[in-house]
C-alpha cells in the first residue's frame, strides 16, 4: 500500500459514462489493484474527488473507545452522562478518516469521556495542544499553538466526510512549528 494518508482519484480518471453503477465498479476495481479500501463518500460534497479510507486504529485506541462506550450514567460519581452510541460512532468515523500520522500520535490517555456525554481527544507537543470534543449534539475544537495562536471552532458542522480542514490545519501547525 502507498504511504499516503488519504487516497484520491481525480474524477478525470473515472469513466465518462454517467452511470453511477459503472463508476462504482471502476472505483472498486481500481482500489483493489492499489490495495485500498474504497469509500464512496465524496470530499467536500462535490464530485471532484473520490476518497479512499486507509487508516487503521491501533489496539490501544480501539480498547479505549470500547471502554468509553461501556460507561453508564454517573460514571464519574458526579452525575456524568455516558456517551451515546451515536457519539461513539462519530468518534470512530472521525478517527478512521483522520490522517494516519495523527492517529499514530494518540495515546490511550489522550482519549477521554467528558461529563457531558462527549469524547475529547487531545494532541500535545512541548506544552502546546490541539483538542477536539465530539458529541452527537455538536462538536468543536480548541488549540493553543506557538506564537500565541489559538485557533478554535466550538460549532463544527461535522467532524467527518471529511475531517474539517481547519482542524487538520491546527494539527499541522502543532507538529510543524
């Protein structure tokens, strides 16, 4: 498999036939040759690219998500809400779509439930951080970066299909500054 986080085929490479069935067949055959797992979501809601899933969650991350999914109401002794099934599905979808290089930087303790029934994932480097909180009723991220930058969005429309560019940009700044 190629060493890319996100694999895309420009639509110019796809058959010109308008038939969705033929396009899907082509995508499936092409991705099998490349060893990719085809994903039919279209990036940015348009037809410019077809996106392929390549991320694998490590055992520790999967174990942590499983632990969080088994929490019950009052799990923290202070009336904390347990994450819903939908929240856990959003977290899994987010992680699967996240570039592998950022998944590889997540440690077991970086994924935590909150008392609001959301799940927070945090990346930290040299005292600076990027944190995302995912919930079925809303998601947002906050960061503290070098040079006093604090990009945030406490009302992300979606954390998947694809992962928000502004969030990926904050992660990129964290690790490349």
